[in-house]
C-alpha cells in the first residue's frame, strides 16, 4: 500500500477496500525496511499516527486527505513533536502551537507520521548541514538528496510517506525534488501561510508540497493554500481547485525558453533530458518561444546578500535565553550569548549570519543590501516583461544530477551555484515547479523546472501533468530493499 499515490489511496479508502490503520502500518513497515538507507526521519510518531488512524477509521470523514499518512520538514512548528530545524540549538524543543499548514493538514484528515531531516535552518543545497543525520538519495547510496528539504524528498521518493511539506527559500523544494525524481512546487509568495514556519529569509521563504505525482501536488495545494490573518505576508487571493484543469491540453500555451538558463556549465545529460521534455510539451500542443532574462547573472549575488541579511536578523532570537540550547559554563551574559550561539549553530549558519550582519552594518548597508534590493527589482521586472510574451518559462532545475555526499562540502561557493537556476523564482516571488523529465547515465533523476506568473499555479500543474503523462517517469521507483 505504501507505494500508492494519495489519489489512489483516497479512492480505496472511500470504497472501504482498505483502512487508514492499514495505510499507516504499511508506511511504518516501509520505514523500518529502508530508513537505514535513506536516513530521512528525525522524529517518528508511531503511536500517535496509529492512534489517529484508528480514530479516522472509527469516525469516518470526508476531508480531502482523510486517513493519509504524511511527513513534514522539521521546520514547521508542531505541538506534539519536537521542532529542531535540523539544529542543535533547538534540539528537544517542542512548540506550544501548530503552524497554520499543520493545522490545515490535520483539519483535512491527514495523519502526521513524523518529521524529516533538513539543512540546518534551511541553509544548504544538500541536507548535509543537518546537525543530526544526512539523508541519502534513494536512487543511489552515498549521493545527496538535495536541500534543504532533502529529508522530505527522500521520504517521498522511497515511499516512506505519501507526500511531504517542505519550504523553499532559493530552490529548497524544487532542487531536492529534481534530484530525487519526484514533483515539488514552490507556490507564489503569499499563496500559502508562513505562520509557524521557522523563518530563514522572510521575504523569500515559501511553503509547498513534495509529492509522488502532479495530481497529488494539486491535491496538497487545495489543502494548504489560502489567506491567513496571522501571517502579514499572506495574500487575500481566491484559491481555485488546482485539480480541475490538470487534464486540459496545452493548445494556446506559450512556453518560453531562456537562453541564460542553458549556458556554460550545464551538464550535457541534463540539457538533453530537458530538451526532450520541451519537445514533449510541443507535442502536447504548446508553442515554444525564445525569451531572455538579462539580469540572471546577478541572481546568485543578490540572493546571497538578501537571504543572509534576513537570516542574521531572524536568527538573533536564538540566544540561549528564552528557548533552545544554552551554554551553562558561561561566566557572563555576553559569554552566554557568544558560547550558546557558537556551540549551537553549525558552520554554514554561522557563515551566513556573519555575511548578513556585515551586509547590514553601518557604512555597508547602502553598498550591499540596498544595492541587492534594487537589482532584485530589475530581476522581477525581467519576469514581468517575459510573461507578456509567454505563459511558462521552462529550464533545468539544477546544472547537474545528484553528486556524492561530501564532494562539495569544502567548497561553499560551488554549493551556492547549484541553486543558480532556482533562486530567481524566490527573488521575484513567482511560482516554480520541478517535474521529472529524465535520468542520467548513472540512473540519477533529472527534473524540469517550470515557472509562471504570480498566482498561476494552475498553468504550471497543467503543463507538468501533460509532461508526466508522456514521460511516465513519476511511476518509476528507486530499487531499495
């Protein structure tokens, strides 16, 4: 049962061919069988999940995710499980409230089975920065899952849950989805509430689903999207039924191909797989047009000023006073701050706090953060102009397939560049999606990225569904014991 999609399981539950308890037991047995290979879960609530499943079977229900076992990235506040953000500074912390998206999942009848590994405070591209364990790619042992939602992607790809929630600040849903061969969607900024999401960079973070196929992605979006008065960045926008237009054809849809995303450094196997996907979109009725995003070359520099600057502010609250780790050997208040943060945070988090604090410091704000914000506006304008010429922008998700764990660990800049094709969506606030489009010669998944104008997730999902039907790749599974 664990290998089913959400929509397949929903149909069988509705027909009373299976029970929610059977679904949860199946997923738990799968976790027992493969977790030592994937290392996806940081927290597993066996008894809580089984109790919720028994209650679901007893009471019945018509919620859109009734009785479906899900996992969530350990960056969402949960009342009944620890919320660590993959960091020792929050080890053992249990939130007094649930994030809005957690409330929405449980209100829809979903069963939260556990919380999965991630880069510390969502800072990373491989999930190697997790303080507790490094998840491994289900398609090839010893290879990265991507990050920062790497545990989410690994758990979904290995059938250790039916779907997962992740967060995306610079590609952290789409990149691991691509490297693990599943579907991942970063919605428009403001489409999904960030209340209860532990912040990395507040103007960039967005919550989204990682799923086994496109229909499941649409089902998850139906549940989590919508305005939340508790989140000041949440936008009052009508939420459509994202499943209704999936099966429509692509006649009349213009797909833009930006030359800047197919530049030097792109792996030939990635380029070939994406080009094959573009041809399939053409066969489905789409018109292919060339477009340009001239400020793409500045995206990495802009992102790595804005994101660390916001992170240095957001992470100031982790000081050893109110919650989280405290160094008890300190002799003074200042030493307690210094030692708690030095010992509690990992190297990558400290690196970004230092960069961000410097960029915001007196005498440097105008030269760095302000200038980056101005260039960000130019990047937004590029997309606004391009979407007057096309409905979708298609490109690779990452320049290469997955690589070996540890291969780039000593080269932070190389890791930063692995997000070069996804960062722009976050800077512009537009939705982006990753859908499988091929495999490398080593059998590692390759994803295609689709981007659309603000609040146009329905077009993204429709195009992804049409591609999925032609490739059949979302039905392929990694070989695990």
